[in-house]
């Protein structure tokens, strides 16, 4: 499918319109029968039966990412980093890779993200903290 057809099919799917979409088999799928290359979903949209390959990022997005890493590392210097934060093992693996390959300070990333979240939700957090009074502490 070309990019324009993909977008049109996606828009139709979102709007709830039924549309028959056919997918073109990838070269490694050439030995499969044609009907195995696509599946039709309940909404009528076609979907490839095999997983897609990972897209490689373009250099400009990598540059933007590395600029963000530098910003996070600089902002992270304002925090004292005395607390401990536990994360899922898979998330930790990604963080270790970012630390090793991109020189991202994990504590700086955690502080950066959590500070932004707290600032965005400050009113709701304050309201939740006020409502959660302990009858023994009042």
C-alpha cells in the first residue's frame, strides 16, 4: 500500500466506514499464498499477517533527542538525588541502555519527568492531598 492509501484507509477505519484494503506482500512473503498476506478485520480493514520491520529514525529526530538528553542532564544538576525510585525491570533495561549509549543520567531523567508531571497536575495533587486527611492527625 502506498502512504496515501494507508492514511485514507486509516481515516475510514477511524470514522467507522467499511473499506476493503489490500496489502502488498513483502519480498520475503512471496512464497506464501496471496490470501495469507492479509487478514480482514471486523471493520473490513485489511491488516498484514506478519509484523512490520522497525523503522529507522531520521537524523533530525536523533539530533533533537540528543539535544533533549543534554537539556535533561543540565537540568538534573539542580536536584540532590537523595531518594530512591523503583521501576519495572524492562524500563530499567531501557534506562541502562540510554545511560550507556547516550550518556543520559537516569536520575536526571526521572527528576525531569516527575517535576513536569507534578507541575502539570499541581492543582489535582493539592486537592487529593487535602481530601486525604487522617482522622487521627486532624
